[in-house]
C-alpha cells in the first residue's frame, strides 16, 4: 500500500505540490494496474521533477479517474490527494493485480540473478579496455583517429576534450583504463563482492522506517573494513508481469555501476546517465532530482567537469555500452531509467 504526503497532478489547471517521491508512488500504482482497469501496466515513466507533474503522469491520472468514474466519490479532477478516494482505489486495484515484489519470478535470489549479467558486464569492460589501449597507443604517437567511436566516447562521457595538455590527456586515459581493469576484476571475483540484502536489512542500512519504502536495486555497503555489493528485492527481471524489474542491459549497467563504486570509495554518483539540462542529481541529497541552475549543487551528466566524470559511477557502464554499440543516445542509455532494455 502506497501513501503520499501531498497532492499529485493538476488542480483547477494549476500544478499541485508534486513531491517527486509522491509522484513515484502514483507511478508505481498506475504501472501495476492493467489498461482494462484504467491503469498503465508496464509503463516506463520519465523521472519525477520537484513541483512539476509530467504530462504523461497528468494524463494517466485523468484517464484512471475517467475509467473509474463510477467508483470515485468525485467527478474526475486530475489529481490524487493524500487519503483521497483516487488513492484508495489505486491501492485497491494495484494490490489485486500486482505481482509480489520479491523474490524474482525465476526463483533465483537477487545476487544469483545478478550473476547472469556478469558475462555481459565483463564483455563490456573488455571492449572498453581494448578500445582504450588501442587508442592510447595511437595517441602516444600522435596518430589517433579523432573521429573514432572511442575518441567520441571519451569526449561524451569523460570529457577528455576539456583537457588541452596531451600528457594530461594520456594520464587521464590511463586512469580510466585502470578503473575498467579493476571493475572487470571485481566482476570476475563476484563471490567476494556480491551478497543478497533483504528489505529489512536495507531499511536498517538506509535508516528508513517507512513501511512502503522501496530499496534501491543494488548498492555498495562498506562496514568494519569489509565491502559488498548488495542486491535487494528490487533487483528483478523485467517482464510485462513484473514491470518494476529491469531488463538484461539495465541490470548489467547496474552491476558495472556498482562495481565502479566498489573499487574506489571516491567514485560517487555525481550525475546519472539519464540526467540532462532540465533534471539533474542533487549533490546535497542524491535521492532527489533537481533542476540544473536552480542550485549550485545540481549536476547533470553532459555538464560534469572532467574530474568528476572520472569519479562518476554512471560514466563506466555508459562509456562501455557506447563503445560496444558504436553509438550513444541519452534516451536509450542502459540503466535504471530504461527498465525494459
Ligand atoms: Zn551509484
């Protein structure tokens, strides 16, 4: 059962409070309800912005209310209130049809499911390593191809074009290469790193007491000289019946991303691969999105300084996938924001 703190949607043509976590709760509920009941089962939502309700969510709320007009206390009004009849009906219909959150449909534990993504993760890292080594060799003799995929990927993800000094550029490539080698080693020794994590364990680690709290699919936890990559019950295979899960490329990107955190505690989440000029990562509170320009600590992927890109976990799977696919498009990057890929 989901609860919200403030209203979501539009009231009388004006946006409601639209707290991102409340919008996400309504999105989760709508995604569990089939279209035949006015929901949008399996829908992949755009990230929620503070105070702004995206058009697809606003339309989905209105469509849900129209489809369930007879069951609601009021005519459709385009928003969901805390404790209101729309929220009650969303919860009732979602619980009637929702697949259980865990364990995954295949019966594997979460860390065992993650192991299925390791061969792909290793092959991405190896492709990145090969491309970087070849490019660095050519770069050392001044014969590099600036139009090659790897040259472009180095600029897009690690912003090598911000560094004008060639010896510094060479050093930066060495650092990126060294990180990829360590990430690959982590993936080849997963018995050391991977562990399952129950929702109650995760809640204790994150200090959440909210019963409806949903843990992140995976995270790195350091404690008393140990470190692990923990996989929670949110780490599941995507299917139309488990729309809260993730497709194989999204899961592989997560595994590579977490391995980047794992190898070096200074590799952080400066900006996720899906952030752009209209929505970024809030450095003061990374769990909340923010609007770049709204506050100095709001960062987005394409505008990271090169130094932060080197230490940004999302740059590693995204660079590797760019090299492997030979193209990069922000809207099809692999990760948690593109669940079905
Ligand atoms: Zn991260």
